């Protein structure tokens, strides 16, 4: 997942949780980057027609931005579920965040063929838990 | 969260290599499954292609496991992964795949993309791994080249049909 997709996913999750635009500060916090870096990427997303930034209000994704953000969130859910249920990784959230930048959507699609994911994914993503709300963790760790 | 493609630790590298092993297992399982379920309908050229793909995946998996061994990290519990993948594909009917050659092309392209991204992420990092960096990159580049060759082979077979 490239950097732009990581931003889109983050904006989408914040936008959905707050039912309004995502503030630059909240985006920067979630991604652990400086507000200046966040601003720069938000500008790029705006240039590509993926987001609209309104001063003092925040960022809203365009329809195209939402489509890409949902794909990125789905990729993230696949990585989390794969780590938790196939490799039995307990710290799957932390590892998914570390790995998402290196795992492409096409690779995630292949991993998706050996996990059980609900049809409602990624709508079941719970930002509070930073994981799919339907993720079963009862599987014995494989390690 | 890690913004930007970099591999920064032994553990992260090991996990990515483990994912590579699972991807190779998926390729091998799909190739076997195609070969078995379509046995009577497969011509010699496609049958050979699938057999080669399965053999190559097993070889790649062994090379990735050797890298993980050198990192001193436990590898994937392979038997469990193998059973899981087999159970999954055992339930898949031939018509669930979009054609054997197309599926094989996706396998090779996906593997190529995975190794290409991994190599880029290692090259972008100045982290020192327990494993010799040159050996790591040489191995991964060689596997990537074989995946690229695999894409070419499948494409050629598809073009002839």
C-alpha cells in the first residue's frame, strides 16, 4: 500500500468515526507524522481529485477518494486477519501497521484466498479497536 | 504506523519473508489443485508449466526459509499452513478459478510484485540486519527474476492459444 493510500484510509476512518471532515491534526496524529507532512500529502490528494480540503474545517474524501480508501482499508483488514488467524500473531495490529506499507493490494488479494473474511468488510472495521469487529481471536497462536 | 516503504528490523523482515513463504505455498497448492482437478483436460504444455511452477515455488520456499533461519527467528509452522491452504483449495471447484493459465499468470505477477516491493523496501532502509544484506538481496533478486521469467513463460503460452 503506498503512502497516498495510507492517508486515504486514515482520512476515511476518521471521517466515518466523526461523521464529518477529518482535521489535519487528527490525520497527522493517526499516522504519526508532522502536520506539515500531512498538509503536503493532503494537497497532493486534492490535486488528484481524491479529497477536498477546506481551511479550518478539515478534509473530506471525494467519491473517487472513498473508493480507493475502502480498497486500502480492505487490504489492511486482510493483513490483520492473515496475521491473527493464519500466522497466529498476537500483536497483529502493531505488525499490520508496520507491514501495510510493503504489502500491495494484489498481494493481499492472494492472502485473502486463505482467510475467512465477512462480506461486509471493510464496513465492519472498528477504529476504536483498530481491527475488524468480526475478527475471531479464539484461534490458538500457531507459534 | 509506518509511512513509507522501509524494512527496519529483523522481526519485520522475518515476517515479510514468512508471508513470501505462504504466497509460495498458495502458488504451489493452486498449481497442484489445477493439475489434479483438470487432469484429463490438461494438455502436456500446461501440465508441464504447472509442474514447473510447483517445483519452483517449493525451491523459493526453501530459500526463504534458509534466510529466516539465518535471522534466528522461528519460521512459519509450515505443516499447519500447508494443511490450511490444502483445506481451502480442496473446497474450491475448477470453475471457481478464472482459467488455469490466467490464474497462473496472476500467481507469477503477484509473487513478482511482492518480491519487487520487498527489495525496494530493503534498499530504502539503512537498517543493519543479522543476516548478510548482500546475500539477502541477491537471493530475493534472483527469486524475483525467476518470477519475471514465469510471467514471460505463461504469457507466451497464452499468446500461442
